[in-house]
C-alpha cells in the first residue's frame, strides 16, 4: 500500500508541472505556425480582405436609396450585378488561398508531425485515465471486504475507502484537465492548419446570400462585366417632371448634392478595395515569376543532365508545376476582381457625371426662377409707386386719399403674397396644404390678433369708420387718425359745450372693440359732418310770443343761410347711405310754458369743425335781435343759453355724436 501511495504522489508531482509544460509547448507550436512565407497571404489577411469586401458591399444598399429617376435605376442595377461578381471573386480567392495557408512548408506541420508533438500529451491522458480506473477498482475491492470483515477491521477498511474516494476525485480532475488540454491543442492545430479558416470563409459567405450562387467562369464574368459597362454607358436619365416651385428646386438641389457625395464615397471605397487586392496579388505574382525563372533554369540544366539527374529534375519541375497551378488559382480571382472593380468604378463615375449634369440644370433653372420672381416683384412695386404718386397728384380730399392709399396697401401685399406662394410652392394643392397647417397653430396662438383683424373689416365696412370721422368709444370722443389691421388711433377731443378742442393726446383701441358689448361705440353717419345745437331764451309772460319767436328764429336763420348748402349736401348723402326718409336739417323752434315765463327753444344744424364759430355768430345775431324795438325782455338769467343737443347714451360731455 505504501508503494502505491508513493507512486501516486510522484504522479501527482508530475501532473503538477504538466500544465506549465503543455502551455509552453502549445505556445511555441502556434508561434511556429504563424511564420508564413511572404509569397502567400496569411489567414488574418484573407479574413481582413473578406471583411473589407463585405464593408464595400454595404454601399449598394445606400445607392438604392439614391434612386430618384429611371436612369438611376439602370445605374443601380449595373452596380448590383458587378457587386455580386466582385464578392464571388473574393470568396473564390479565399477558398483557393486557404489550402496554401495550411500546406505551406514554412507555416504548417504535417499530420504526422502534429501527431508526434501531441503523442506525449495523449500518453499522459491515457495514464491518468488508467489511474482513475485502478483507483475505482481498489474502492470496489475495499467495499467488498467491508461486507465480510470483522467488527475490528471495519473501521480501518472504512477509513481506507474514504481515502481512496478522495484520491479518485483528484485522479478524475487530473484526467479531465489533460483531456481538455488535448482537445484544445488539437483544435488549435486544425485552426492553424487551415481547417478552421474554411469554416470562417463559409460563415462569412452565408451572410451574403447572393454570393453563395455558383460563380461564372472567368471569360463569362468578363463578358458580363463588359455588357454591364455597355448598358451603363447607354443609360441616360429619363426626363422627369421638373419641379415648378423654388422650394422644390432647392430641395432637389440638396438631394442631388447628397447623391454626388454618396457616389464620391463609393468611388473612394472601390479604390481602397482595389488597392487591397493589388497588395495581396503582388507577392503571389512575384512567387509565380520566381517559379517561372526556376523552371527555365531547370529546363536549361536538362539539356546537359544525365539520366539520373533528369529524373531528379523531373521531380523538381513537377513540384514547380503544382506550385504554379496553386498560385494561379489564387491570383486569377484577384485579377478578375480588379477588372470588375474597374468596370464598377466607371459605372459610378458615369452616374456621378449624369447627376452633376442634372445638378447644373437645376441650379440654372433656380437662378432663372429667382430672377423672374425678383423681376415680377420689382414690376409690382413700381406699379404701386406709380399708383401712390397718382393718388397724391389727383386725389386732393384727405379722406379719399387715405381710402385709396389703404386700398393700394392691401392690394400690394395681397399680390406679393400670391406671387410668393406660387413661386415657392409647386402646385395649388401644396399652397392649400401649407395654409391649412399653419392656420391651426395661428388660430390658437393669435386669438386676440385674429379678432382684431376681423374687427378691422367691420370698421371699414359700408357704415364703417374713415380717417377724420368723429367717434366715441367707451366714453372717449375723438377724431380718427389711423385705422390699422390691429389698432385704431383717435385724436382725443376735450372741452365741453361748444368749446371743443384737441387735448393733445392720441388714444389707441384694439379693433376687437367692435365685438365688445360694453364698448359703447358711436360714430357719425357716413357722409355727414354736422350736429344739432340749440339756443333757449326765457321771455317775460307779457311778451308777444309770435313776434318774439319770429325775431329769434330769423336771427338763427340769418347765420344758417351762410352754410346751409354744405348741410343740405350732407343731408342728400345721408339719404343715399341709409336709404330712408329723414327730415330736412334746418332751424326750427319750440315754445314751452314754464312758471318763470315763456321759453323759446331754437334748434339748428352746425358743422362740427365750425361749431364754435357758428355759435358765436348766432349769439351775436340774437343779442342784436333782442335789442331791436320793441325790445324783448328776458327773465331768469337774462342771456341766451346755447348748448349742444343731448344725445342718449352719450359721453356726458354735451358733445352730440350721431349713432
């Protein structure tokens, strides 16, 4: 038992150093495997080249997004055909180069050498497996003895069985470790030998389904490439509906600019892949040249060689022929791929030139449309300026002039808006869509402004407000100075009675005031500019009321005759405006009995602008009439009282404002 334990301890020490030895052995073997001859590509170079090809292949999907015309479709179809052939040639090259990576004398080991290098590791694994079986047999034997052992020896046998069980667990762990190292080393050798490289190539090819189809031969590939190039050369961009709006032209120019940039990137990527193929092809071609030179040398030596030497030269020539064929199988796909990439690049360049031509045409069209648009705007502004000069020259009335200027401003901006809309949009539907989209936001954000704009059209209606009209809004009386789309400006009128004069302030109201029920908006009837004033006198009871009334009314009529034509003209305008019968505005009197005496009240129309002057003349005429014999005796204040006629819902200042 002690001998077996010593043997197991020595085996344990041996296995303790085994992992380090195996790591050094596997590492040195793999290092030797990477020492590849420069005449053939390494597995890393092959995989890198395939990845480079797949990255280049992804640009076809980008090109498909650039299609905007039938001509673009033709170019993309040719590019896809050439792209598929280029990918196939890359995988053909990779498959042809994989055996060279596995069979190169300086790069790989033969199967016999690989088996010899791992023979010792296999022996150790087999020894460990045998120890596991031996320990298991001892455990079974000890357990069998326990069944027939005496009570004294059972304790010792049970302790021995436990020790053997622990030793079995250790042996099993060592055996599994050695087996895992052996499997890993075998897999690494297969990977370095090229078996795993083919698996990687196949996996990459499955990611591109179109490349998995059988590839055509060299001559047929070149013929297909030539046909594709001819088809691309004959392709032309089919005339398409040109955009009619400036915005559409600008958008189209940006799209063409992005397309040109994408095609430039595709050209750069194609050049990069072509250079990568040339770098892989150059050392292989050098090896082929060297093999050819060696073949020529051997052929010369065969002329003077003995039969024995000829036999040896024949073997060397056969080996060179085999090597040359293998190198040819690698370099031919790269050469065909170079031709295909040249055709692909030519197709891209023709496509780019066609896009550049379309870009130039659209840019020229945009310049023409901008010039035409600017010319139309200039013509409209010139006509507007001529219209304004004609208004100032031929329209002398201030109100009429303002109306014409307002009409000119509205028409000018409407015409400019229509021109801009038709210039920017390509069709009426676009204008309607654009207007519908912005109206929703404007209606929410500018409610008060929209209400004010709507009020503007109410203010300038048939019975609307004009510049110079006297209005009363919320108790403020004033003359209209300006009417804008949003605001109304009044020159405030201050004072009381007949002494009305500008206060020196301008009052601003929103046009939305016409929709406010508490605004108390009053204005003159359109076409009129007169109000009613009245004069009242209190005569003594014993006065001759007939003579007194005739004398007082005569005094007022004397003044009224000086401006009655203007009042009658305004009266006729008022009748035409309201389309109804209205009493003729002229002086008239009323008598009223009071406790103090007989009150004579005379009402007469006056022009608003001349109200104070007319009242002064009426006062002088009345005083003169009262002094005439027989002199009229007044009671109460003893002087005439002239004041504006009160208007219901007025401002309380005594200034009459016609509804």
